[in-house]
RNA sequence: GGUGCUAUCGUCUAGUGGCCUAGGACAACGGCCUCUCACGCCGUAAACCCCGGUUCGAGUCCGGGUAGCACUACCA
C-alpha cells in the first residue's frame, strides 16, 4: 500500500536551532515537497528542565526565514511574528499531549511490554559505580525495585502513595532486531545490548523521547523518519516499540543522515564551535534568556537565505552531475535520499562564503541597495537616493561576499578621504605628482558638466567591445603629449579621490562624484600632501 | 569497555567491475587582463586508509585490520 508521504521535523526547544538541525529540516522538507506530501513540525518538549524560553519562536522564525515551509503543526503565521497551529493531528507540543501518552503507557503496562520501576536516580548511580558497565536489562532487572520483583499490592500502595516511579520498556533478550535504513541499508542489532529504556517518568508526568516519538509519529501518520545519525543506535528500540504496540505494519521508514562535523579536528559540530572558530552555527542570532549567552546567526552575518539553503543542501547530498548552484525548486526536483552520503561532512565555512557571493551576484542592484540602506545609514548621513546607491553597488558588488562588506568598498563614494594610505603613497605618489595634479585640474576644468558623464561603446585593438569615457579622450592625449605615463598620473589621481590605491575604474568614480566633487578632492589632496 | 556507523585531493564530493592517466567545486599557488584593488579568464599542485581475497580486470565486490565518529541518562 502506498502511503501519503508525511514527514516531520521535531526539534526540542532547548536553545537556538543548530545548523545541523536546519539541514535535517531541509532534507525533510525537500523530501515532502518532492513527493507531494506533508511537512509537519512538532515540538518535543518532554524535558521540562531543559526548556529555554523563546526557543520555539526562534526555531519557527528560522525556518520561515529560510523558506522551509510547514504544512502541518506549528509554524509562523504569514507576515506576522506569531505562532499558529494547523492540522487535525494536534496538539503539536508534546507537553500538551499528556493524556494521550497515559493511554499508551497503560497499554504497554497491561500487555506486559513495560513495567513500573522505583529505583531512584541515586540508587542507579550507585549501581553504576559499583558494577562496571551496569545496564538495566533482562540480566539485572530482577535485582531491582520494580513491579517485576515486588508484590502487586505493594506496587499499587507505592504508586497511590505518590512514590516517584518510572515506566520501563521490557526488552526481550537475545533477539536480532533489523532496522531497514533508506541510506544505510539493513542494520542489525542484538537486543542484549539494549537496556530497559525509561518511557515515562511520574515526577513530571511526561514521557521520554522514545515513547512520545513513537506514539506521535504513529498518531500523526508519519511515513518517513528522516533524522540525524545520532539516532541510529536507538532505532532498534523504536522498532521494538512499534512492534509492542502492534503498529509494525504502518511503521515509518527510517533514514539516518550523516552528521555535520567540526571544520577543524574531529567530532560533531557543536554550538560552541561557532564562537570558537568565528562563524555562526545558527541561522539567526539568539539571545538565550536562560544562560544569558548571545549566539551569532547567519542572517545577521549578512547571509542570504538562498545561499544558506544551497550550502546546507550540498553538505551530505550531491546531485548526479557537477551542478552546485541549486534553487529551492531545483533541490525539490532533484533531491533523493539515495544520493545522501553516508559519511559525516566537515563544515567548510569558506565554501559557504562562496555560495553567498554567488547569490549576492544574482540579486539586482536595487534589491541589494534595499538591503544595504540600513547599513549605510549607520555609517553616513547620505543624501543619495536608492537609485544612486544601486548604481554604486552595481560597480562594486562583485568584490564582496556579503552585503555588510559593501561599505568598505563604497565608502569613498560617500565621504571624501581625510587620510591617505601610507603604502599607496609610498608606491604611487611621486615627486611630480603634485604638479601633475595641478595640471590635471586645469585640464578637467575645461570639460563641460555634460561631457563629464559621457561614455560610448567602441572596440579595442583586438576588436572587443569596450566602454570608453569622454574623459579618456580628454586626459589620455594630454598625458601622451607630456609623456607623463598613464600609471603615474592615474594612480596619483586615484589617491586623491579614494585615499588609497584601490577601488573601481577611475572614470566610474568621477562619474559618480561629479565634476565639482572630483576637483574639490584633488585640491584637498594637494593641500594635505604638500 | 560494549554496540553500531563510516572511510576518494586540505575541505565538500563525482564514481554502482573496464568510459579512471580518478572528474567537478571551495581554499591554496602561478599567469593573463590592467591606472590601483578586486572580479573574471587560463593554468599548477593535490586523493582512492592498510593487508588479503574474488575476477581476465577493483576506487568500485568480499574478508580482516586500522582509524574516525556516534550511541551507551528518569536529554533529545
């Protein structure tokens, strides 16, 4: 029977959404979209002690920013920073599903697949230090304080009396459990190495991940579980749980994704690596109210969501050809689980920058100007219109990876230099330069306001189409006539206008600056450098 | 320690027994372009973890090592 594809992303609200989690969400989304199925979002907040305020909003906002759409469950309301719940399988927060879990805990207890245990955390800790490799399982459970070893009346008395207890899954020993993984194939684990996992704790009246996960995935009719590789070891337990419930024929298919590894050294990428290595590991900046920390985000670092998506998609997945630039639609079209790699991928921040550069170049100058305006306003009180800013960006955008790097490329268009770069001066400001500049002023003063901005298309000596400026026709003959040397004059001129030997083509600069400002800057430089 | 997963350039990866003299991309390096700095273009260097086996033929299949990682909680 072909089931409707329904996948879920089920994060815990324990802090900012890690970039590895974002990739898991992305792959789920791509898979759902490709199959015309549903992408659900469920919040797994069964650990009340690790709850972090704001984390849920953060997760939803991050997915929204990245364009990872949610069909069912919790999501950000369109155009509003407000959470909405959609769908008929709710509630979608596990903390709101207590009664549901009660039913299923009872079912397992009644069918003998689970039992009640009274051992306290302290007692268990003592056991673990006393016996090396202690595991609560078929070999040891009969020596513990639980409903298997105690008279039923006493168990009832303890429970009724409010004694804290947990419900443990009774794993039958010596059984090979087969897990079919869409990425890794058949994985077999013997049940002897599994322990009697805690499924429910009376202390907070909440199930643990394992129980809640299976119950919810079943009830929400999830067809495919696509999650991180760290879950592979517990997959056999989950299979056993489906079996104990009698749900094996509708059990979802599993796909365990390779981990995202630290760029340096070994081990999986962690939240702390970002600050240590100087790049974000979170989609958005996050202010953790619980511990007071602030984590940097891709959005605030100037990344475009399309770039983050493309970059992440290729960390663990690759199409069949050499193509590396994918739009979300193309990813939906071409993504497939069997092209997901099995080995963990080291996180390469440098490549991420390159992706952003590619997407930045695809934006129009006007779009970039809109994004840059807020940054520009913090730098200078600009009288420039958005069209003028767009023009300047058009000249400089191929030099930057991020919108927030634009300022250092365009600053000289907005403010006249007050200092002149030592190194540029040493190399490009010659003894004759002041005289050259004096003469250049005279030459340029004769150019009309109208001619100043003129340029036309022509061909160079190789026959290539090139843009030639009217000012070329004025200045070049003058340089040639006096045999000053183009490089000598132009570099000195550049220093006057920019303050250093850098920047775009000189006539593009004079065009934006205009005649008056250009000449003013040369005069100012002459005063400063004499 | 136990169990599982994994293994191609520095990094992400292509590769499904002959198309591999191992391809692409990022980064690095060199050159070209040029009034500067960039962009761009061209090029260079750079890898099949080791040992066996199967086969006419192995990066590709099998076995064994080794290494890395994950899991081993009343966390997810």
